[in-house]
C-alpha cells in the first residue's frame, strides 16, 4: 500500500464555504480514532483538528490534508497525532497544544516509527521528520486564549489523560467546541472535563449506547482479583497502555495495596517522568510521585527476571502486541498460579483479543495456547453514554456533531437521545464536508 504518493492531491474543496462553518473529517468522522477534521469559514479562517493514525493491524490513515498553516492537537495518543510529522514536513504546519502533549509527542512518534518498521507497514513520514515536528510546536496554557487570524482559540481540560485538551473557538459564526477524547469523571491522574457554553459541539461518541460499570465497584473487582492471585502465590501480569493507563493502575495499586511488590516496565515509565515534570497537569502530583517511588522500575534484564517473582507486573503493550508484556507472558505461562488482568480495550486482531476469544496468542513466531486465568477490567477514561448526554445538555449546544465513534453500533442510540433532548445532530462521514 502506498499512501500520499507524489502527484496525488487532496480532494478537499479549494474555495472556502459561501456561508456558515464547513467541517470535513479526513478521518475519525464515522470511526474511532484516526482523527483529522478541517474547520473553515467564508473568510478563509481555517484549522485542522488532530492528525492521527489508528494503530490497528494494518493501521488506518486519514485522507491527505490540503495545505494548512495551523493544526490543534488535542492530546498525545497516536490516533490523534500520529500523522502530524507529515504535515510539518509537507506544509511547515504549526502544531498547537499543551506543553505536556508536546513533551510526550516525540516519544509517541518514535514508537510509531519503530512499530511501523517492525510490522512492515507504510508510513507517509520519515524518522527525520520527527525533528521538524518537534520544532513546530506552539504550546498554550489551559484557559489562556490566543488568536489564529480572526478566530479566538482556547484550550480547556478534557480529563482523559494528563495534558488532554478540549478546544474552544470563537468565530463570526458562533462558538465552537471540540471535546477531543474526554471524560467528565475524575481518574487517578486527571480531573474530569467541565461543560462550557457553546453553539456547536463536536463530541467524541466512542461509548455511545454504552455505560461504564460503577467505577468504585470495578476498582473493587480488580483489587479483589489481584489479592486472590497474590494470596495464592502467583504473579498478576497487568498489561496496560503506556500513556495514561500504566500510571493510573500503578497509582491505584499503591493506594489500595501498598503492601504488595509491584514492578513496572515499558514506555509508561518514561511517560510518567514527563507527567511528573508538569505537575500542573495532574490531579494529584504527589500521589503519582509517591506511587512512582514505591513501584520498582524495571530497567535491565536482571530487573526483568526479578519481576517474575513479584506480586504484579504492570507493563506495555496493553493489548499484548509485542513489547515486555509478551516477554513476561512467555515466562509466566507455565505456572497456573499466575494470571492475566487486562486493563483496557482489546482491538480485534490484537494479541489480547485472540487470548480472550481463543486462549491462544502469538509469541515470537508461534501460536501458543495459554492456560492462565484471564480477566478484563473496564478502566476507560472516555465519557460513557450518560456522561456524553449530560455534558451536551450542560454545554447548551444547539448543534452537535458526533465523531470518533462507531457509526453502526455506538452513534445511532446517542444521536437518538441527543435529538430527543432538542439538539440538532450531525453525523459526519469521512471525506464528505458538512455545513453548520
Ligand atoms: Zn482517540
Ligand atoms: Zn485518547
């Protein structure tokens, strides 16, 4: 597959809209992740919101962006910034975001590049484009407005992960807000997003039609399972995403089970260091700092071996797609006292998904049967259905655009309820511009 090949150009309309605001999802309109949305007005004010890549197998890329001077990046997950180096190398686009998103971006891009080489999938940008992208950042404090042409922009906390932002824009056509990935519930790392008055709300609908289990009950279920495994003399392998989930889980274990011997491995260690260097982005910086001092950091082969005899190992990859989690699984799999505790969504085609469906997983080049007990816990930091509906009402949004969503299952029940509540609902399809 060749993407963004020479000679091919964007099919986005060249002229600005005659009136109103025009949006065009190059990706992430009727799918989860892979977000890229152009927003423009008749006076040629224009921005791109996010430019991600969905880390599925094979990955999904947004359509090619036309020339764009300014992109706002909501947060540092790869499905929101994975393709940004291409923008910067192609158009010298400025990337706007919070200081923590900018700090973490470099690591995310290097990891994305590395995975693309290992998996052999195409990437439209090269390793050297990362340097240009790093130099393209313009960082903004929360709640501090800045201007791009006639538009006044502002970032507010989105919950989700530290540094994640919602974008507010004041335009001649009214107030617009993009939630990015957001959650109104507090997590160990972040405080929840607060609604704000807006005319148009672009809202992520990942959890449309689904509600999360009660948070405290889910935590209790997780903690009880950890206790069961460790009391029986086993080690709990806890695969966790690097950016947000690893730190949330370590903080939780520190708070609830301080007597345990916990080891942490993978890219989440470096991300925690960056989070700690921006304490203003954290709900409880002291909490993360003491949890991080308490957990044993794995940094060598001998540390890895020691971790095999500990109570819990928290490590990437969260979907058991390579990384240290596979190394540990391979060594823990023969002792039935050990267990696997999944802490996140397992995409179809991922190692974790295969393990759940078929008790088998690819370790190096072999498909291996795994007889260890396996449990899955829901620690999502996306708003659930009821939170989305409530947030939308409190924003007094006249028009609502539901994106970052599964268009078959998740969006219809959400659209239905929002329409019942009096909102004018838009359901974008990638590549088809809409007018607001
Ligand atoms: Zn996302
Ligand atoms: Zn995210």
